[in-house]
């Protein structure tokens, strides 16, 4: 523990009139169960699951909250822990390996509905962290074996050692209530966020629409349906292969995988530990430029004694909690719903407000649930915030503005889930907020936020723009970073960013279902970077539409200064269902996402690789009315197609390159598909570095001069790190073409016309 932090916390109770230290052990309310291996764990967790779990999304809008805290030890083969709504399962060890579950299922989450078209789409608001699982359950025939976590947004996994595989979706054999009604399918799912996990086997994303991993370690990982972003995550079997739009491995499923490299700055979420009869609030220290987990080799944390931590009781008021905040104590908010007449005011440097069991704060007077002053190092984590009947300008207000803060001690927001609506019937009363999260100070990091204007509630579907909320996130501060941002259904621009130096790593959003046509006419978008901003980067920003009630069309999913368009890596739009369209991806770039073409990516322009099918050729191979080539190749199987006759006749399909008309569409290497005496998945070894017409991928063999400013301006080639992978980029000022050393460098007859425009080293210059 830092000496100055200890002194401040030790003196604070006396300075503010609190006569005694807080008790340690604390007075836990009934909503917190501290369990040991000898306890009747199954009885405790099953009682909670009966209330907040089970089929048909039982418990989705329950008022009950639960936290199960497991002391160090091994929990045997008869102990299984299903996790339902508003339930958190957490180990109390200093390392995840201190608490181990050895049963076949261990800690798990099944999708909330057996009907596959709903599946896990509503499986929200739960959490698990800080333990080890040796689960070996094979959840369906032929599937992976290990831990199951079939959930969507607001259901994070953190700081877990998974011995075997991790399945983030669920395959089911029957639909509805009748187990004899076969319709085997993967249940739909809309995740998701995992961080600081070490997985011994494979991560199976399956039917997950999108997913974000941060600082995880795993053997191998599949792809999500539309968007998968890895940040600071490490694949032991080799580099994570990126792809944009065209999936050459499974051509019928276009998708995106971005591997961004190291996490620039992170302080992992605080957690509770137990040692020698005492409880501690463990606050991980700040790390920069990291990959992999925080705990596998060492664990750098500050332990704060619970004598300086106030544990709330379910009937606490804002006044009671604020008294302890003013005294400088950290606050542990117990599982419950707290209806607040005033904001919780966090006014001390390095102060922590940590929720357990999806603790929920509801504004009843229009004031923000939490106000963070102009302070450094504040942490707000593990909470749900809800709007009330009186309109709130915001539900989390971070700072007063014009506060630069400390770049070496930023504020953090972990696992914050905000909702407007859901628990009310709009016909009886409405709830509302202008903005869900308003960040005005500099140097703040968000780590898993879901900001949701409810599309459904206790009475059914939400319509008529009921439960109004304008904006999910407003960022006015500089140097604000978001890791895993989810925003849905607000009635104006969903995210508005006016601060400089913003960074967003993964963004999932849905336009509102119930807006009129004039929503599009007013120019609203999902993600808006204001016109004055000069510095902003994103990776994997997606905007989805389901204009359910009206024929609404928006001009663009993303609005940004034109100078920043190239700094959006992998932006895309998705038409889910309904009416209307998203005309462009960003500004006026990108094709229309509509019922005719429902998934559109804005990918960097690369020169075609000789012998690999172009998108135009693929459309013939897979959409020919006379026939189509196989869409589901076996793992590692190269497949080829002859699209030369167009749509007038069936395409030729083969597992070898029959002649020069054939192109490769499955498991293609750069030069294997080209005419070569030895076709196969890898180049033929030999003394020559060029076994076929295409150059061997690797360091570019030619010398290239560095582009002049005028040459570079004629190409407008991307500078996105995930494309360049730290290697040189090349430009052809005659054609505007772009090439990348990571893909083998310039190729073709005009390769000598290229110059180097970025990451140029001596071997590429003359």
C-alpha cells in the first residue's frame, strides 16, 4: 500500500467526525452470502436461481440482487453454480487459483430462453470473477468441453482461470417448451466482454454477434458473427489473424476480426479478498502497454483494510452513504436497489465506489445517481444506474469540466450498466434522462459500459419514443478511452465526442426501434465525433438498425471530420430487420445496409492477391442461381472456384486449382492459389524465394524510395496500426494503390512504381 494513501485513509474518519473504524469483518446484509467449501453451496445458489434464473428469461426485471463470495479452497464435484440475473459470483482469494471449482459444470450461465431466435439475447446483468474452474462438461454433442457462459451485454467475466474451453454461446437440440421438438441451432447472442482471463483451451464465440476481449490469454479463438476485437490478448497457437468483411475461411459468413496489440493503459477492476479473518479491498495498480493477464505471473495490487471501507445496508439513503464518502472512506455497495434523493458525491482522490451483485442506484429527484468531482484516480465499478420519473440531465456526471487530471492516475469506470426504462410500464408512468453518462474531465477510462434505453419492459415492447433519453454517452473531456462500449436505442445521437485524444476499442450500438422517419431527416447518427475534433481513433465501431415501427433511413452510422475517417479501423453497419436503411457507414463512405445487403464493412483498399477470389468472383461462386460452391469447408481445406462464365452457368468447384480460371476462396495462402506445379496450403520449399508468379510474403525484396508529400497525397493510404502491423506501407501515386509489407509488399507488374509512405526502414529505401 502506498504510504500517503494509507495515511489519508487512516486519518479520514477522525477528520470528518466518524468516531470509530468500520468493522472488519463487516456487517454483511442477507443479499451477500460468504461461502466455504463445507457449506451447502447448492442450496444457497439454487434458491437465488429459482428467483432470478431459468427459462423464458425468468427474473429479467426482478427486484432481488445476490452476491456469492467464495472463500479460498476447492469446491468439489457435487457443487455447481448457475448464475442468473442480478447475480455475482466472486472468489475471495488474492489469486484466481485460490478458489477452485472442480465439478463438471462449475460456475456457468445458460442462455435465458430455449427458443434459439431469442436464446441469450436477453441474458443480461450478471457477473463472475476471480476463481479457477476445471469444468469438463460437454454442453452439446460434438461441442467443446469446459465453462459455459451464454450471455449478452452487461455480463462480464473477469480474472478467471479456465482450465479447458470457454463457450460463449449455447447450441440447443430443441426449441420452445417441447423437448421433443427438434430444431438444433445455436441460440442467438449479443455479447459481450471478457477481461483478464487465462483459458487453457479454445474460446468458442459461435453465434455471438460481436465480442470484445481485453488482456486475455488463450490457446485458440474462433470468430464472432460480425465483429470481434482483441486488445492486449494473446493467442498461444500463433498470431491472431485479422480479417475485414470477406471471411476466406468460411465464405458464407462475412465477418471482422481485429487484433489491436497492447492495451495502452489499464487499472483492473477492484475486488474483495479475505485473509486471516479480515476482508480487504484490493485495488490493482496502474499498468501501461500490456498484454496478457495481470495475475498469471505476478499481481500488483494495493490492499485496503475494510476498517476504511463502508459496506452499505439495503435501506441506506444517499445522506448516509455521502457521510462516509465525505470522510474519505471507500464504499462497497451491497446488492439491493437504492432509490436516491441525492447524488452520491465522490470528492476524494483515489476513492472507490464498488458495487456487489449488480447493486442498482435509481434517481428519484432528477439528480445524477453519482457525481464525481475534479479528482484524480477515482474508481466507479460494478453498478447499475437507473432513470426515475423526474428527468435527469445525466445519471453519471464525471467532473465539472476544465480539469486536466493526472495522466498517470486517470479515473476508471468498470462494469457500469445504465438503463432508461425496462422496469416500468410506460402506460402507468415514464422514466427519463437526457444523457446517461456525461464525462467532462480529462483522463478517464471506461472499461465495459452498456448504456440502454429499453426496447422492451415489464409490459412488452416499448413504442412511441416512451421513456425518452437523448444520448447514451457524452464525452467533453480530453484523453478519454473506452474499452468495450455498448449503447442502444437513444432518441438522438447515441455517442457524442467533443474532446481531443479520444480512443474507442470496440463499439456496439442499435438505433432506436420506435422513431419516426424524421429521425433520419434530422441527421442523427450512432457515433458522432464533433467537427472541431482533430485527434480520435477507433477500432471495430458498429451501428445496427432495426427500424421496427416506421420506414426510417439514416444517412450514416458514424459522423466524423473527414480528416479522421482513415483512423476508424473496421467500421461497419448491420441491418438487423424491419424497415429503412443505413445509407453509409461513415459520412458518405461505405455501401448501404438494408434488406438487400444487410452487412457492410469499410475495409482498407488493398491490391488484390493473385489467385484469391475477389468479392465480385465470390458473388458468382456463392450466389449463382444455377448452383453454388461449398460454403462450409473443413478446417484447413483449400477450395477453388471458376467464376469465369458469370451467372450464365454453374461455377466450377474443386479442391485443387484446375486451371487459371480458378480462384481460391478457402484457407488461401498468398501464393498457393496461383499457378504452381505444387498447389497446397504453403509455398513449395526451394532455393528460389519465388515459387510462383506471386512473391513470397515477408520482407519486401525491392528497395523503395520514401514517398514525397505530393506522391503520398495521391494515394490516401491507411495509417491504421491493425492493418500495418508495425510494418511498412507503400503507395503507387500513378494508380492510387496501397500495399503493405505485412501482406508481402507491392506485387504485380507495377510494383516498381510504389514508394514507402509509413514505417519506412533502410531496407525499403534507396
